[in-house]
């Protein structure tokens, strides 16, 4: 009999609200120093997935909820497509909710968000790359920084840490305001542009510390200020520009889960031409200080789990539930944020892997309703800040990197952009 798992609390909504125009897929990439050998990569993938049962699954439709069932099919690798973060076609992908592809020296892992979040996906990608390098003949000690086959998988890796940290005595009455939305010329064929700026972590940290801010706080303020003179990019200008920032809850609650365990905080304000950077940064810092408290985060966990535990929602058949979730997500998800800035943080890998790994890149998929999103990830002294765009306009990307340069931070920009 197949093993099966309930979807975790954060995962439950994604199957019901996913479409070709809103795929809920994100991508992590690693760039190596040598050309990728596809056959060895596929072998490494199938070795790795045995160690990661939460990834070795396919999705099934139940009477009341979708659920995950063990997948015995072989996982395949593919040449990279120019169309990134597309909706995963499970039949073509042997049922898997992730897709591994390659191009030249780059390995990509695209993941449907019902499977895991950025932190869980990063652990899987690190293990795939480790096993791949071993197969190519490299002698590497894992240094307990990679989940290898000799490290026993434990129950906590399967755990729904939202439910574990549910305390119904806590209440969250916070209501985020509706946010201003992007407008622009959408690409044909669901194409997404990528604009990545590479910066020195040391240089970025030095500038942020001058303002007594973290890197994420500093970059969030830069995003807001970069948008202040770009009225043509937005509609509903009377509403605030709101940036959703995912928070890795593993830093605040004891958890070893490889499934979803993150939620959003929101920072932003109404745009005015006379906005001063330091004033914007003070607002952002105040939001982070207020919201990144364990009790506040737990209140948000409770609010999410309470919806799942709602008796009416539990007994309603999935076909009706999907309709309710789509309407709710449109009203309380899409309309509350302008864009998402997800900073994965620093990637740590064994010293023996470092000579063969040039950089990591995190690509936060965009959609019709959220056409520009930003992902950040750091490795050694280099941070990759990646804008993904469903619209042709690149004004925000240009202003943002120009602003970093004005702070004295050198930026190296790469893009997959079509000429438009």
C-alpha cells in the first residue's frame, strides 16, 4: 500500500487557485564551474529522491482535500526551457511536483509550492548537486551540511509544523489593506523576463549597517523608493504599495520539516514624490521589528490553521471548496500585495563543494495578478537579486539597481530579456 500525506496548512490552497497564468512555481538554480552531464544528473536526482520522501510524491484528488501519495516513477531531467516557472504538467513529469532541468553549467529546480517552500527546496537541491559531484568523481565530505543517504530521515521532516505550533488561545485581528497593483504590457505565451543583479554581500551589509538595518530591510526600502516616480506602472494609486516578505519560520520555532513552513509579513506605504529614503527605511524597520516577534508570528499561524479547521470548510466537498478558495484568494491574497520580495538568505555548503559551485540563484515566479516579484539568495560574498517580470516594462528593475549603484554598491546585471 502506498504511503500518503495530507497537504500541509500552507499547501492546501495552491492546487485550487493554480492556473497557467498563476502557476505558484518558484525556481532555485545552481551554477557550476563545469558543464552539466545530463545522464549523471538524472542518476543523482534518483539517488537523492530516495532520501527525501516528502519530495517523492504525486498529488491526488480526494473528496474533501487534495493529498500526496508516494510516487514510484523515475524522476527525469530536462533541457532548460526559455519559459521559466511554468505550470508543471504532472503527466509529462511522471507525476512529480518539481522539475529538474539543465543548461550549460546550470542546474535548475522548479517546485510547485504545495510541495515545499524555498528552504525545503534548497536542502533538496544541495543534496542533488552533492550526489552529482560525487558521481563525477569529486571527493567531498558532506560536513553534515547536506542531507545524505547515511543521515536517517526523521518524522520531523514530514511534519506539518503549522499544526504543531497551533495555539487556539492566540488571536490575530490584523487586517492588511488592499494594495496598489501593477499594470503593463504582458509578454505573449506566458514568457517571464529575468533580470539579475549580482552584488557583494560585504558591500551591501556595510551600507545597510550605516542605517542600522538588515540587508532585507535595506533592500525593501530601496524597492519602495525605486517605485515612487513610476506612476505609469501602477493602477489604484490611492492605495499603498505593499511588499510581501516571506519569513522562514524555522528560525523562530523548532522545526526540521522539509515541507512548507513560512508565512508573509507586509511592509509598504502610499507613494509620494517627496519620500525620503531614510524615512521609508524607518517605517520598514518598524514593521520588521513589530512583526518578527515569535508571538506575532504564532498569531498568524493560528489564523491560517483556524481556516483549515473551520467545520463548514472541512465538510464541504472539494468541488465547492475550490470555488470558495478561488474567490477568497482573489479577494484576500491577490489584492493585498503589490509584489513579493523573498530573500532565502545565505547558502552553506561543504568546503569540498565550493570549488565546483559558482553561485546560486532564486527566482520567485510572477503571474498575471502579481507581474513583478523579486528573489534574493547569497553564496559566499555574492548576492543574486533577481527580478521576474510578466510585463515588458523594466523601469522598476532599472531604478532599483541604479539606486544601489548610487549607494556605492557595484552591480553586475544579467538578463534573459527579449528585445522589445
